[in-house]
C-alpha cells in the first residue's frame, strides 16, 4: 500500500511497509545492532558508540523516529546523523530545550503572544504565529522563550501531516522593542541558529511581517550566523499581504494579515495546549533524563 505519496531521497515511492522497515532500521542503528556498516575506521566506531549511547535514553517510538526520517527523505543514515546532532545540542545547551510542561509555567503562556492556528496552508503545513511585540521581555529570557516554543511544537510534531509537510511560522515584528534587540548577543544568536538547524521538521518557513528599522537591523546582525539552508527559510513580506498569501491561503488568515479568515483566538489556542499538558510533559521528560 502506498503511504500517501511519500517519496524518498532516491525518488522511490514508499509504501507503508517500506516506512515501517526504515523506522526499524533506524531503531537498530540507535541500539547499536548495525552501526558498524556506517563507519570506516576504529576511531569513528568509538565516536559513534559514544553518540548513540546518549540516544538510548531518548524516545524510540515510531512517531519520534519518523520526525528524523521525514526531514531526511527517509535516508536512514542521514536520519541517524540528524538525531545525533539533535542529541548533542540538548547535552551542550540543556537550558535552551523544553524541560517542563505548559501548566507548570501557566502564566508564561497567558501573555498570549503565540498561537497555533487550527487550519493549515494549501500544502498542509501547520501555521504558528509569534507576536514579538507581546513577548514579556522583562520577565523572560531567550532560553525560556525557546523552551516555550518547544512545548508548542511538541503538541504537533508527532502528527503525520505535520511530519510530511512541515510548518509555517509567522513572525509578527510589530512593536518589536529595544529590549528584545538586546537579546541578540553573539552567543545567543549562535545557539539559537544551531537549535533551528537541528530542529527535526521537514520544512520550516519563517514569514517575517510588519518589519521596521529595528527589525531590519536585527536581521543584519543575525544573517552572518545563518547557513544557506537557514537563509532560505526566511520570507520577508513587510506588510505586503499578497506576498504572504503566495504561501498561506488568505481564507485561513485573519484580516490583520490581509485574510478573510477568523481572528486569532490566542486564549483558545493556549487552552488547547494546556489540554495536552500531560502528553507534552511525558515527551519532554525524555530530554531531562538524557541530560542527567
């Protein structure tokens, strides 16, 4: 049976059984059963064993492994490498990774600066909105903001539709402040860019809207830290809504973004996240255990 038209890195159309087989192969590599076939010398074998030992305390269920297979076009060896990079980031920068659950820091979400829209774009990508002007800069930090974003994304990343199609992130920079600008230290930018680079999502599009002189200055600071793949994620629309509509159909966007869809109900979106609190906590606890 064909698995919804999924094509791998070689152009092969995958069946449901093919996908299960490659998931099993990735699991075998994590457990060390066939890891030698991807190494060439004794030294590299030792390095890989050190790395995959870290992986053993992580989630190994099928939806989690599929995150890395989808963003690798089902190249199993590449999926393992992406998983190792993801793991290494968590060990090096644990404070930049989600470590609790939404209800545990309930007031942080009730700022209502972020929301996941119910609808998807024309290609099936999820739509996540961040209003930078509403971020509570005085009572937060770059690390905490990434932890919060992790919780939002843990609510959708096991969804097969999201894994297959990816995510749109609308970054609304209206009322972007000097306080946020001061977060752009070289260290913060380097770590944030690395986190974005290891994120296991097949496609991420970052739509920057309502730009200003200050946000343009921020982009100039950030740009040298980005590789070509990350640069291509960014789409700058200013307040040109037809430009945004080339990626996200206007019937799912509110009038503030030139659409004819419903207004964004931030409170309802946050409540939907709270409803998944126990599930999100169970997923993120794996990262905490792995870092001990």
